[in-house]
């Protein structure tokens, strides 16, 4: 057995010395020290030796194993040095090539537009309020005076979690929650994500909305028309604005606000459906029934509410004619907003 170990030591030396690559060295390591190696088989045979032979052979086995490990480690260092030198010799660096630039990210145009809009209303004295995106039906519809037969409650217009819970279709529920917890007078806006089952050039299943509410004593239609006109001027500059009579279950009287199309400058295009105008928001005086639902006295206080799509504002500001571009993760599109 001693003779076998000495032969194994010599075989290992010769095999390791003539190895020229890391892959070959790993194969030799497995062959010499693996579970099926000759050294392992010799180690298993110790149990058959006499008590006097066991310590002698055991020590010799350890010496051979240590010798092999040292040879493997030394050879691995030599091969690594050699391979690195060969790689450096073969690599040619053209120092005339331009260096690689680190590409910095930027604020998404939707986020930038939302911050831009918030700053306008904060300067006008409005508080910024947030609320849950998974909302109760009683806040999303019932408290807003929306009847059960209204088409906005259909599954074609609303994502239902169950009969009592929906993905909010508007940020108006935040206004309801705010009114339940606060007493007039106040001004607030509630920007955030909303969800509706739509998808085309001007609609996506998830989009962003900013709604606002002002409640106090002797708030009139003239007050909210002045505030909204001023805010739109700050957003879009000196563009034409028009108010059209409309109907919303939670406001009376109600109106829709249009602004001159930024893409075609009022001449008519795909974005404005050839009308020259783009609807920018819905608004109106808060319905007395909504005030009663949150414990306010309609004879003592009044107010107005409004809501607008943040994507729509971003499209008008930047002349974008397809809302889906915001969510398609096309770096070529997003780079334009640095």
C-alpha cells in the first residue's frame, strides 16, 4: 500500500506538471481527489489493516493528499497568470474610440406632469390628499349620488373585486373620505391612479387623474370658473378655454371644459377628432345631496369639484397624439423628456 501511494504521488506530479489549462487541471483534480479516485479507494482499505499499520498508512495518505493539493494550487496560479498574460497580449484597445457614457434616467413625463399640476394648485392654496386605489362601492358610487342604474357601474366600465369592492374609477372617493373627516372651509386636490376597462389612442385601463374640491361659505360658479381658468392658463399658456353645459350625478350645475388642441392649434386632427378642441376636465357645483351624505348643511356651505386626466394634460403640453406611448416603455420616446 505504501508503494501504491508513492506511485500515486509521482503520477500526480507528472500529470499536474504537464497540464496547460484550467479545464484540464480541474479534470485532474477530480481524477486524483474525487470520490472514485485511487486515493479514496486506498483510504477505504485502512479498515482492513492491522492496528500497527493503520497510523503509518493513514499519515502517508494525508501527506500524499496534501502534496497533491499544494501542486494543484501552485499550478492553478501559474495557469491563471499565463492565461491573463495571453489575454492581454491578444486584446487590442483602440484609444481613439469614444468612451462609454453612463445613461442617466429622468422623471417619467406622467410623473413630471403630475408634479407640475400639483405645484399650480398648491400655490393657489390647495392641500394634496391621497387615498386607497382599491375602494368600497359606497365611496366610489353611492356617496357620489350615482344611481345603481348608472352605466358607469357596469362591468364594462368598472373593474370589480367583488360586489362591494372595486378598483376606483375616479379619485372622487378621496374627496368623500376627506369631507367625512374634515369640516369646511377647505381646498384640496387628490391626484392618483384610476382604473377603467378602456384601451385606445386616448384611453388605457390604468391612468392618472387629479380631482379637486373647494367647500366653504358662499362659493359660487363664478369662483370655480375663475380658479379653473387661471389654473389652465398656468398649465397651457394663453390658449382658448371654453365651458360647456354637461351632467354629472355629483355636481349641479355641471360643465365640461375644453382647451384648444395643442397638436393642430384648433385646425382639427386625430387627437381632437377634427374638432379643434380637446376635453380637459369635468366640473361643477357640488350637488346638495353629496353635501348631505357627508354631514354638511347645503344651506350653510357650498362648493365646487373638478377632475382632469393627467395623461391628457401631458399630451396637450407635449403634443403627443397617442396616450399608449406613455406605457409602452419605448426608451426612444422617454429620452425626449430629459
